[in-house]
C-alpha cells in the first residue's frame, strides 16, 4: 500500500503542473496588456512601462516562467494585480465557497443517485422503474443553468422557502448556510445524480444475478442483509468511479451556478481574474483546483480497496 501511495503521489505532479504550464503560456501569449488595463486609457507609455517592470512583465517569457516556478515551489504565488494582496491570502476566501458547494452537490448527487438507482433496480420493469429511468434521462438532458433558474422560480420566488441569491458562510449557522447552499448545490448536482442513478441501476441488476447473491439467498439470509451487506458493496464500485469524475466536473462547472446565485466562489473569481488579466490570481486558482482534484482522485482509489477486498495495491 505504501509503495502504491508513493507512485500515486508521483503521478499527481504532472496532473498539477501540466494545466498550470498551459495556463501560464496561454495567459502570456494572449493579446492585451494587463498593465495598460490596470492603469486605464489615460495612462502614459512611461507609466505603463514602469508598472510592467514592477510586475516583471518586461522580462523574457522563459525568465518569467522560472520565476513563476520558483514561486510555486516556495509557496509564494505573488500579489494579485487587481487586489494588490498576496494570492495566498485571496484564494482561501473564494476556494472555500466552491469546495463547500462541490461537496454538498456531490453528497446530494450520491444520495439521490444511489437511492433512486437502488429503488429502480429492485422494482425492475415496474412503473416506478420506468419513472425513475425517465427522470434520469431528463436530468442528463436538462442544462444546469435552466434547472437553476427553475429552482429559483419555484422555491425562491414563488414559495419563498430559500433566498434568491447570496451566500451565508457556515459560521452564520447551519440553517442560514443551508438556505443559501442547497439550491445551488442541487442545481449543480442534478446531472451527476441522474448519471449515478442509471449507473447504480445497471450495476445492481448485474450484481443481483451473481452466483454469490443466489447462494446468500439460498442460505436464508434476510433480503436486507443480502442487498446491504453483499450486493451494495460490489454495485457501488462503478458509482464511486462516476463520483470521482463528478468531483472534477463539479469543481470546474461551478462557474455558471456561482454567477446565477451570486456566490463568491473560485469559479466566479477566475472568470473575473481572466477578464482583468490578473496572472498571479488565475494561476493560483488553477493550482488550487488541480490540487483538490489530485487529492480527490487519490481518495477515490483508496476507497476502492476498502469496498472491494479483491483489490490489492502493491
């Protein structure tokens, strides 16, 4: 297991640095001057040149790359061009909102997907099965922004159960936090829950036909024990794979939801930072997302070994 963890940590490095290098090159090769954008149209050429020198943008790109690489290794991501604050102080303020949103959305997706998939598999070819399958197809087909607007109209505007937009941190209380995070998380996780429903249904139907399930039933074990102790563990493996992929999708796809619900998240911050050509802030945001995705993938791999004793990492 330790050898496997060591290999996985080595594989994490390219997962983190490849997108960072691409973002570094794309930002600096794209047209536009961040110094000129910061100072405005009234700035003189001397003022722009002085700011470019202060930001290190007048250096050759390979020197900028080496300085950027040194900053990552030493955990010095520089100062935001727009906020004039260290990036390491800005990122946590926004990343926490996005991570919480993704975690709640993933939890809702797993809860809904596993429950509906299990109910559908246990009632195969019955009306409830057909209804669940139809709902899953619709969930995959509907755009997230449309579903978000629908949730706002029904639960925020019409019923007034939730606020239309805004965000309360967990420190404001679990009720206040839940009121502002539930609808965005549901809108973000609905497509993933539909995928997990179909995956859980298909996987459970396959597992229920396995010989060891037939043997367990022949031994007189209660159906709840057969399903919960034997079938669920094996059937959950493909769902965990989907959950791992969904985690990356949720982190990357939170931009639209954050904008619709006015959440101060990392995705919204990155969009604004790209528009301002705020190099350090964009690179810091991409680094944060890459790290979170790498850790999530490692956790998913370890969960495999816990759920399926046939898997042995050497």
